[in-house]
């Protein structure tokens, strides 16, 4: 079984969406959304998991709201929650932890040996280039694809992220590399 962990409901879609349907077709796939504590975020994540043929688990944490700062959200016990999901025979894939503080927190809680995906579209931005260089040192590429606009055919499933999806249409996301690191 493969367990894909995302901080927010759209992270796996944006970062490894080109892989998810393939992974779901080959073995059981579970999508785990850490910040799924609002009904809208949980609905979006569940709808996307259903679309790609994955089971979905929401860990119910509440994300910081714009303007509330980084101290509002908590990841207490997340490492234990993820360790329970990483039973024997499970391949866990989670964020590398670029840019966004909640992504970094989830990345830090992943069990040793978890594969990491480059957080998109954050990882493709210039201001995170040094952070990306630093975070990838010592890691090797496990899988790489260049995303196409067709990989982003589920934009409408993320109703809670309408503004973000409008500002990042599929044609703008096409061409970004989707990278899984060992």
C-alpha cells in the first residue's frame, strides 16, 4: 500500500497528481490530509481521493487562517499518527516541506524512510530555490514527470480553493516537474 500525506487538500493534487492515478491502479492507495478540520477542506480532499480511486483519511487539524500567524495551528502528536499509518509494507510519500510553515511541520513529522515530493507550485518559485537546493542534498530522484495541463483536470473539485485555482490554471502549472525523492 502507498500512503500519500499532504498538509492541505490540494497539495498532492498539485505536487504528484500525475502519479496518483497510476499509483491507485497498481496497489491500494490512501490519501491522508493533515489539515482537514474544516468541512470544506475535508469535502475537497474526499472528492479528489474518490476521483483518483484512493481511500481518504483526514487527520482533522485546523490550518492557520490568513493573518492569524503561524502559532494558531498545532501538529502535536502528528508524528505518532503518521507512524501508525506507516505499518510494515507501506510506502509513505509526503511533502519535502518547502516554503509554507504547515508543509514544513508535516514534513518534519514524517517517519524516517518516507519518500518526499517537491511541494508545488511553491517548489517551482525562485524564492524557494535555495531552500529546494538545501532540502534535496543527499536525496536521489525516485520518480520524475513533467506535468501536463491534462494532469490538472480536477481543478473544479477544490471548491474551497477557487481563488487559488483561478490564479493557477492548468496551463500555468503545465511544464512544472513533479518529483518524488528518496
